[in-house]
């Protein structure tokens, strides 16, 4: 299509709203046989004024190594720089988010037909849908001349570093964690105008891009060997006007000490069949345990817990487990859940989580909760290896979601603490605070001190609650 034709189409758009879409590979299996033809070009962008603004990505100049791209559903590559993305709505949100994760701009997006490369309908790069997968096409690398997000040249950007992790790390920019060296993380941040800093953990060789600006004098906290690195001008000073990060509130009698409880409620028996038993369990939560944050298992309805005890749902509840908290004590941030791929007789098993900011101290941590399989049946086998797979997937979720922040893990693990699953946490930076039978509380070793631990009264449950009072370092 000549430039005159393009000019004519755009001129028509001024007089009337038009819908122009040009795609050389309408079908994912189509190939280009014409000499000089460009396959995979998508010319589709949408504005709120109803006019389609058509742009062309020079894909003939773009080469992608899709084999290195993460989360390809079924490993599918649908064309040049074009893949079927898994974890779309739960992790990336948009094709812009996915392409940013691989260091590229988004060119186009589609909803797929049935876990394949067949297009169902076209989307915009920033469109969100309630689907676990979508087709995304990426283009030029972020920061390339004439492309990208307006950053004034990565070559003019240097990085400073704080002595630890900033107390207030700031919000993320919608880009998932990046695996690589410190130099890789610097390059990713330098090439993205939304990134002003990042938290880098050399022990994991991973970083998390952030929007917060720093000038070098901000308050920090220890988090192993993790550190905050920030953009600054190579001639001195920060790369943009400094963003003053508030220091945490001064310590008071309400310190960053958190009472964590894990409790299996025996719901099917104590609530559904013998309500008198549940009376004792509810009273135990409200009047005796008095947790700050509460990991619950066998809890079919967190709204019942709220009505009976006052404790408010903080995380999603999946597989009848999740996190509830004392009202008024925390600000709830990011929340989520994930299938940990450790299904047993009674169905899939999940981890759920909530990011909690302790209001009296301003300190933030994540609470993860889970309930592992115990029986085989219904076509699924549960054994120590199954639970170990679950532990591996939980740790991956923690690294992706919590990054370098403090973490507690509660759960009914249906395993002895010497089994490979619980030991996997211990081998990777966690300490067992307290266990009773198969119930336990773990915490990230670099972040917490133990003040006290205890085993509580079951109060007609078939599990004793496990209690740990932990203090943030």
C-alpha cells in the first residue's frame, strides 16, 4: 500500500469514523508467497473518539527469538514476534504488559479461539479481558531510536544504589519480574520510560521494575543482599526531579509486631453437620486467638467468618482457604491466587495471598496461605512428590508476587516438616516458626524475628491452631 493510499485513508477518517484493519496473516497458518510481502503486520489501534488510528510496525526490520519468551501457552508461536500468551489476565493484564516483559513494544493483540493461534477477534494492546490466554504480537525493542516510550536515550542514564531495599519501594509498572544479571536489569529499566528504579536480588538473579524516583538519601531496610537501584543523570543527580519518599512513621507502642495464626476449621463437620462445634471455633477466633492475620483452611465461606468473628476477608478464597485479617489493622494491597498443580482426590490445590501494610508502623509484608493434598483418587495421585511440586510452585509465586518484601506462609501441609515440600521452603530462605502435626507457619528468614510461638486449643476442630508472634526487623 503506497503512502498516498495511506494518506487518503487517514483523510477519510477525519470526515467519518472508519474501521481500518490490515493484517497480512489473517490466519495463523497463512504464509506469504509474494516476493517482498511482509507477513505478520498488524495495523490496528483504537481511540476513545471512535476513530481508528492506523500505524505500521516495521516488522521486516524486527527479529525475535520467541523461544526465550516466557509463558507461551502450549509453547505456541503464532508468527514472527507473535505468541499465544498464558497467564494473560492473572499476570500480564494486557499485551502491552506482556511485550514490556520481553523488552518490546506491543504491535497488536487478539482473543484466541480455543487455546490455539486462530483469531477470535482483534483487541487493542491495552485491552484487558477475562481470559487466561491471548495472542500478542510484539515489535521493536523498547528504547530503540524512533520507537519506545519517550525516554531520552538509555546511553544518557546511569544508576545509583541505596544501601539496602527502600522502605517504600513504590509501585510496579506492570512488568513481571525479570530474570538476569544486574546489567540486564539496568538495561531493562533504562529502556522503559515508566521505570525509575528497580529492586535487584542477586541471590535470585531477579529484579522488579518500579515507578518510584530516588535521590540516594531515602530510608532503607535489610533484605538479604537485595538492593534498590535508581535512575540518575550521568552528570550527577537523579534522572528527573527527585521524588521524596516518606520515612516510615516513628516507632510507637504499636510496633511492627504481627500475630500470625494458621487454623483448619473442619468446616464440613463442625459447620455443616454440627453447628454447635462451630460456635466454639468462632469464639476461639474472636476471643482467644485474637490473630492479626489469619490463614484459614477448610473455610467454605469467609463471609461467615466475618459475621461471626469480625475478621475480614483479605485474599481470594480458593479451594476453601485464604487469608482474613483483624479489621482496621492493615491496608490490603495486591491479592491473588494460583493453582499450584498438586491436585489430589479432592480437587486442585491453591495458594492464596494478600499484601498487607501494617497501619501503625507503615511496614508492608505478604501473607501466603495454602492447603495441600492428602488422598489419591478421582484419577489423581497424591504423595510427597505431588506436595513437593506444590511447594516449588508456591515459592515461584512468592518470588513473582512479593519480590524482596517480607513474607509469612501459613497452611495445612498434610505433611511432616521433614518432607521435601516443607524442606523446600527452608532450603530457599524460610524458617519454620511453629508446627503442630501437619499445620505450620513459615517466615522469610531475612525479615523477621520470632517473639513467641504456641499451639492453640482446637475448640472442636480436628486441627490445633498454630500461633507465631513475629517482629519485622
